[in-house]
C-alpha cells in the first residue's frame, strides 16, 4: 500500500503527563486516545487558524510551531530582500563551507553572559524587587537609539555605515575597503539585523492593530528562537549583536533608576532590586509607580515590561544565593493589580464616607501590635553558605538562629525609633552605651538610634551568645589542623571546592562575614572575630582566618523554561534543589512557574559550553609577559622587547573550570558529560 505514504496526514501533537507503567496500560492508553479523538474538533479548528496565519498546509505544522514560524517568517523576509538562506540543522549556519574553517563560531566569548550588578550591604529602608520582561523585543525595536545613547556611531552597532559589496564586485574580486569588515561576523550581519527588526515590527503591528494572538505568541518566543541552536536560521552573530545591545539598554535602565533617586542592590536582565530610601511600604510602592511611569515615558523603554514582585522592610544582602531580611506586607490593592488612579478614587470615597484621624490612629496601633507578633514569621532566610556547614552539633541551626536574631532585633529597634519620631510623639533621649560608638559608615539612611542599638547589641548580647555556641561546637566536634585533608563531617555539594575540616572555625568565619555586611558594626564584628579566633587558636591574619566562598559558581546563561518561556541565568552550583534531609536532588525548577527543567537539555548545554571553553583555550592568543603585547607572528620564540610569551588564559584557571563541570556532572548523574571530561583530562595529561 505505497499509495498511503502520499496520503495527507494531520498530526495532533499532544503531551500527556500520565504514566503508562501500570499493568492495565492498554485501558489507560485507549481512554486517553478516545478523549483526544473526541476533542478533535477544537484541535483541528485551532490548527486551521494557525495554518491560515503561517500560510502553511495544515499537515505541515510541526510540534514547536513558534520556532518553525520564526524561521519561516524570516526566510520569507530574506527572500523578499534577495538574501541567500543559511538554513542548517546544526549549530553552525551554512555559509557555503566557510563555517567549517572558522572556529570563532564555536568559541566561548566573554560577552555571551548577561550583565549582573551586585551591591552587598545592609539596607534599612524598603527594598523592592521588580520583574523585567520583553527586554530583547524592546531592544530590537529601539535599536536605532543605541548609537544616540553612546553619543555617536560605532562600527559594532552602526548598521548602515558599512557599504556591502555589489554582486559584480564579488565576482570580480574587487571588494575594496568593504573586505576589511570581514574580521567580525557581527559587522557583516547588519542587513540581516535590519530585516530581522522589520519582521518583529510587523508582529508588533499585528498585535496592536488586530490583536492577533499568533503574532503575540511569536513575539513571546522570539528570543528563545534567536538563541536556540536547533532553529534552522540560527546565527551566532545575530544573537551576539542583539545581546550586546541588550547590555547597553540594561545599563541605561540602571542609570535611569539611579537618576530617579534609588540605588540598585542587585540587577540582571530578569529582575532589579532597588533600595527606595522610603520607610513605609505605601510610600515605596507609590515611588516605584512614579519611577516606572517615568521610565516608560522615555521612548527607549517604551516596550519594556516592569512589574512589582515583592519587597523587604529590612534586607541583609550578600548575593542572590545569600540574603535575608524582613519581608514587607504588600497591600491587597497591589496584589490584585490596582493602579494608582484606582487607589486614589477609592481613597477619595473612603475619606468622604468614613475617614477620621482617630480611626486612622487606632488602625495604626493595631498594625503595630500585629507587626510585633509577626516579625518572626516574616523573616526570610536564604543562605547558601549555611548548607556548607556540618549538620553535626547543630552548626546550621545555630548559624540561622544568630543571623535571624540579629535581623529581628535591629528591625524592632528601627520600628521603635520610627514610632518615637512620628508626628505627635514625645521625644525620648536614648541612654548611651559605655563603649564609644562607631560613626555611620554604611547605609546613610540608617537611623541614629538603630545604629547605636546594633553596635551595643553586637558588643554585648550577641557576643555572649556566639561565644557560648562556639564553645559548644568546639566541644562536640573537634576540627583537625591538617588543611590538606577535608573532614567527612562537612557536606559535599555541587559547588564544594575547599578542604573544610574545622567546624568551629568555619562557623566563626561565616557568621562574622554575614554580620559585617552591615557597615555600621564593622568595628564591633572585627573585635568579635578576633576574640573568637583566639578561642579556636587561629591567628587573626592567617590564611585560615580569611573568608572564602565555600561554593563555586557556574552560571548557565539564558536557560529558557519550555512551560512559561521564562528566560534566566541558572547557577548550577548555588541554585540546587535540596531535599529535607539535606541531600541535593538531581533537578532544577523554574523560578517563575516552578516547572522542572529538562536535565538532558542542561547536560547538552553544559557539554556545548565545555567544548567552547576547550576551543577557546586551544585557539587563545599568546601575550608577552613583559609588555603585554599579543604575539603576531608564529615563529618568534621571544617578543620584540625580549620578553617571554605566556598564555592569555592560564592552564590553572581552565583546570578549575573543568573541575566545576566534573563536580556538577558527578552530583547530577550526567554520565555523558563525565565521560567527556575524563577523556579531555586523559588526553591532556
């Protein structure tokens, strides 16, 4: 029946979560099949609508229509502008054989990672986290403004200054000065980038004018298509060009936040945490609404989506994996998405109906009493370094108890001083301590009374508690003085890289490092650390007493969730899924929808990153150790200044990166990646 092979078939792409590993799998499978067959009308009607939009036969619709649709639309735009297509099923575009000899396409570039801004410290004012979306689409729509931001045109991003050679010049070989631009693929993809922008503009026009849901779907999946090596028209040069422009737009956004009066605690392409300098949550949210409207009023950020996520009233921040604080109670109007105008209308009605100053004061008193009872419940603790302390002698529990107690005590002091300084309150002079207080050196918005309290608290109560706890730990678990041999008491996690062997010493270093984030108590913490180190017989200035992050870090850039299309940088060492018993689970979850990432996809991405690192290490330039000049010719043994040549990327740093890959592969059972690492080390040993 060879005729049946030519018979048109319309596949129904269905993903079932049900497991058929049961005895009566036939009955379950038949039931699901009949259910999908009865739902065929809606599936076919949707398939017909999609076929009309994409101008495709309904039987040719693939499972991932968003990726294929972007390839299809770009191919039509390129054909319309007389471009040849570089369709390729591999990660390298088909450039007529040139890509086989150009290994720059598979080299790791330092520019591939996204920008990350991190400001460790203690913030006593309201800090707000904002989610950022549509940065890639906004960047490509506003690409013409990037040169204006920098004050002029540059060869890397000015897409109209390069005059491309005509067909006659290419045939005759007289390309002239235009051939100089071939050193960088990003300089040669200017016309393609302009065509890509016109495609995105057409999608946005269909969304705004006709409310086309399929065009909206293409815009949502645009960046996933652009960076996916599995797409047919994947071009690393296009991706690199857009990524560089996204960095410039993001840095401009950060500068705009600073110009409007807030300081950036942490920021990347997905979220920004701002210190608003406001004491009350309502004032902070109103301030955020104001700066968001001000940013959206600028044309360069017109298509950027900035939404409120959460806030803290007090925040102790080291990095995204190590922070703690008091979560703020967000008003219900923000949770249900009311705008500032809606709140104003509601406020007017309430003031007209029943609003009196006495009732407001009573409500404030009730809120104060409730706040005092619920502060312990609102404390959020997320300390990755705590996971590297042994569970023996309750080291992790003691660490969490000390840090949480400090946060709660300082927060209570801050609230009390705010109430004393409230309008109408009787001013009370606080009795000064016996020790000389340290001038405010950190958070300039910190209250004077809170600074004095925190310094006295660390010098007296906290010091006594830490001394008692350290003595308990030292009695229960004795550390060894041999630095070369790690102790079995310490947990071995994906990021472990230090030979930890003294629980009391590590406990002291971790606690003092977190407390020193508050710059107003640095002197007190240094004295506390010096006394504690004397207790465990370690010198203050010895190498063992210096804090080093026990967790290595490897960030896999731009991991996209296939469930909600959320794109983020995933730290495979500092973002593990930890079971209640402390063991590391071999899985990662999306921070937006909590869906599980595909472990095979992450292993493939790690293998690709490892190959790029190896290629970059192999093809690196040699530089002079004396004048730092790059080696130009191949034959000379010495530089013209008589200096020796050395590697740009040292063998030690490359080996350390490979060790991180090995640790990740071993902990998450990535056998294929582990075999590749062993082969690389065996061939280069």
